[in-house]
């Protein structure tokens, strides 16, 4: 899991004064999923990540990694 995602979720959760349990309940995912997400687990379901991000008004989507990738398209 990318560190920017981990930092984003932790920061937003804390800004909103939510515990991991609160976030799991509101997002409709399990507490273990939130813990795995915040610990940077490498294999997580994208649909569940998007459930969590939706609470913050965000969504995961493809973005260019570098200018070279844009030129290959």
C-alpha cells in the first residue's frame, strides 16, 4: 500500500476526531480492514478502500506516475 494513502487516511480520520472503530462503522468495513489499511498492508480490496475514501470525499483512481508514462499512452 502506498504511504501517501496511509498518511491521508490516518490524518483525515484524526482531523475528524474518529477512532478506527468509528471509521470502520461509518465506512461499512471491518475494524481489521482499517487497521490493515493504516498499517500499509500491501494487498487490500480497492472497493473497500474507496468505501473509506468516500467518507472524505475522495476516490482512488489511476494517475500518471511520471511524464514518461504520459508519453507512452
